[in-house]
C-alpha cells in the first residue's frame, strides 16, 4: 500500500443494513508511516443498478443510478506519520430499491474513499459495501387477503380411440407471504377417464426479468412438492404446504431494470395440464380480517372461491360420491436438521427462522442465501439456506406457458374462467 499502513472505512456501530431515508454515518481511518501530501481526501456514497447480457459478466450493458454524493473531508495538506480519522455522514434518499444480486445484474450500494495526491504520485482508494432494505408491505397490494384460484379442464385421447376429460382445480390460502410463512395449497383432480394420471407436482417458481434491449428472463424452481397420481374415474384431493424461504421481495420498487415475480405452478405430467397462481412475497405479513380467516369446518381449510362449471356435460357427476386423499411422494424442503418437511409440519423451533418479527433481507437466490436480521444482533449473518433447491437455470423460456401477471390473475378470478386445452 506504499506509504499507507491502513486505509479503511467503518460504519457507526458496524451497521451494514439501512432503510430508505436513513442517515449513514461512519469514519475514514488512515494510518501512515511517513508524511503524505494530498490535494484532497474525499468520501463518496452511491447507489446504482447494472445488468449484463451474459451470466456473471463484470461489465454492464445498462445502468441506472439512484444517488451519488461526494464529501470532501480534507483539502490540500500533508498527513503526518500516525493515525488520522475523518468522520462522514450521508442521507439516503427516500425512494431507493432493495439491494439485490443475481446472475445477470445487481442493485448495490457502497461508500468509496480516495486520497488525491500530487502529480506523479500514487492515488489511494478504498470502498465498503452496505445494503438497503426497502420494506414491502403486502397489505397495500390489491386483493391480497383473498385466496388465489385457478382451474383448467382438458379433453384428451388415449389408447388411440378412447377419450377422457380431466379437471385440475387449485386454491392457495392467500396471495401474499413473507419468508417463514407457509403457503397452503388445496388441489382437486377430477379424472373422468379410464386412464390413471401421472404424478401431480406443485412448485414455487421465481421469475427475474432483466430489462435491456435484449431482455433476459431467469426462472428458478425454489421449492417442489410431488404427489401421487389419480386412479381412473376417481376424484382426488391433495393438500400440501410450502415454507417460503428467505427470498428477495416482489417487484423491487424503485428499480426499472430488474423485476421479480413469483408464482405457484401445479401440473400433471400425464395428461399434460398446468395451472399457475401468481403470488407476492414481501416483508410485512398480510393482516387477515376475521371474515377471511379459514373455516375450521371446511374440508379444504381455506375460504371458498367461485367455481366455474365444467365445459363438458358428462362432467356433471364428478363431484358425486366420495373423494380420496392423495399422498405426498417427495418434498424438496428440509428442516434445520436436514430432514424433509412433512405435510402440516411447523417451522423448526430455534432453527432457520429464529425471529419472525425481524425482517428477512436476501441478496440472491442461489443454493446458499446470505441474509441478515435486524434486532439485537446487528452483525450480518451469512446463512446456508436448506429450504431451497440448488439453482437450475431455465433462461428465456417459461415452464409450459407464460404465467399470468398478478393483475391479470385478480381480474380473471372475478370471472372464474375455465381454460380448455385440446
């Protein structure tokens, strides 16, 4: 480092997670063994977003800046041998997006310091990153308290000459969740055919769109649950739960280059039938009114949703008679001890989610997710998240079909449509 023995930036109380509108304070510490002339000592605070066209590329194709402030803490002089400290303070703007890091771009914040030396001398630079958490209150999202609902009917041919009809109906208890909460799914499958169906699969999927002249869409399966198939001519119900792991919030308000969406996809492999339920993930949980709380006497455990009539006349008798309960074959999620989460299981006590009152802050969506909790411990805690599958990239193509947006889902739920696929 030449004449410098130490050149470092520290934040007050070692705080690294801030909120929009906060004041960020700290100290620039310089220790030198010899006299050092300088023209200026400056500290800069900035926040920006950059995206690239190639995975993990260092250079950005498109950038946007949220703020950039520079403070001169010393003007032209000489640093004597020894230790010197320079305090600094910056005000973070009120409308800035949450920090995020993905394979094609990131939203990042940092404080940089520089010693500008006379001509032909070496300049010195240092920097330290900090993180922004712009809380998303789910209660401001329209219709967030209501169950999400989708249904699809499919007429298909098997054994060359025989035909059959299948109806797949899915409910979720809410349309928005925070990390640590449980997504409760209720699936009904009416198999009016002489052929057994394949396994039913429920997935929590994240879609990140990186916007530029050549937009890139990154889709990941966050969690996956597999249930058994339905016998020929049977009506079956499947109830499952997915624990929401630490994930970046939906939308990333304030950022125009990166957009995050989540949805639940429930599908059958044979015959091919898929429904999608767009959901929101935020930081402040949905406040349910008593009229919208689940009815304990309800067999599905969720508030009723409007049902649409099947498009085939011979489906009229599907709901008659009893229905069977489908068993769960596999579950991708595990508790803190590495054991699979069983249906109906609660969060592990004292394990991955020690304090649900603290906001979860997530930087990325890989197999290892660093996140931080605010509270008694202000030191960042990088944590290996066992409740998430290893990342599997599926770039540029949606699974089966493009999922509807949240707004489209809300309007379609009012009409309770039935989609027919031939």
